[in-house]
């Protein structure tokens, strides 16, 4: 069975971090856990790692504090915001689709989704941050659905798009 990319990354990190363990033989999970504990001790800001495949969680780890002021430990049951960290995984998924010739990164985004901001923007331009799309910060509509029972994410997104209907510059013109 094919191992996930993240599993491979952690395996490589763990093997590099612990090349000689003397007589102690550690499993991959033990090596990764030891490395993660060193990176994020229990009294530091919290960190979570989870490796999954399509069927199950392969590895999960949580360490550090969820609330530094009140010294509240972070647990795996808590949700953390990923924000821009998902860009790498999204790019990998898109490039895998391109490698399988299921998409072409030079295709217009509008070929795949209805997109109100610039019909000429390509997937490649989105990937390399040259699309010219505005950056409507803060993204107040991004939050847990359970935080606001009456929050309408579709309406909030429609407002952000309506308030930012045009690219800031021509696609391909500038990295931003």
C-alpha cells in the first residue's frame, strides 16, 4: 500500500534526527514522537500533527499549550486553523492531477469552477501567486460553523467577492 507523502516526510525527518540510537531500537512512530516533543515541549505554544490515509488516522500527536496565559494543554480533540499551510497540500494535489493529465495547469480556472474574478486567470497563476486577485484581509468569514449558529458562509463569501469584484492587477503581471 502506498504511504502518504506526510508519512514519508516524517519518516525522513525522524531518521535524520536519530541516525544512531545506540542499542535502543525505536519504531518510526516513536522516533517521530521524540522529534516532535523536542520541537514543541509541553510548556511551549501548541503543535499538532496528524497523518491520515483514505481509511484511517495513521499517526496523531499533540503537544504544548492551547492557551499560554492559562497554561491549558493542547489536545488532539481541539481544532486548529490551518490557513496558508493548506497551500502546499493543495499545490501537490493539483500537480498530481496535472501529472495524470486530468487537468492542465495552464487552463483557465473558469473551466473548472464558476469564478467571478477574472475569467482569464489560470491555475498556474493561482499556484504561483500571480493571478492578480485581491487579498481581502481580514477574512472574518473564516471560522468554525459551531461558533455562530446563524452564520451564513455562502452569504459572507458572496459579500467578500462583491466587495472585491476585480483583480488588483492583470494576471501574470506581478507576484503577490
